[in-house]
C-alpha cells in the first residue's frame, strides 16, 4: 500500500520500543489498555491498544503490520493507521524508533 503524501515515509524495518518510564498495560479499573508514565496515564482506544500489544522491543513496524493484518484481514487502512500511530507515539515521546 502506498502512503499518502501527507504522511512522511517511515522505514518499516525500525523496531518501536516504549520509552524509559512508560509502561503499556491493561488497567482493569479503566477496562482498557493504558500507557502509564511518571506524570500520569493515557487511556488508549481499541486500535491503539491492538497496536500497543505488539510493541515488544523486537517486532519491526513491518512485523506489527503483518500481525494486525492477520487478525483483521488485508484491510488497506491498517498499514496507514499503524504508521500514523508510530509517528504520533514518537512525537508524543511514548516510543523510540530504533
């Protein structure tokens, strides 16, 4: 799938990792996945939670795209959604791309 011109190119061989001090987990009190960090907590929506579950410090962005596509089928928007998530998460300092 080609990335729209509005999105920068992102090397899909990059491995996303949660930044030091950030922890992704299911929070029963919220009945949702959250991202905990020293200043607070972010409650993630369903799609962000699905992507977050695959950020393990070993899977590349391409691996994550393949895993999510295996869960939901070859929906064209999946790749774009994951790339957008990675860019936002990096901009917000939730993840590092190594």
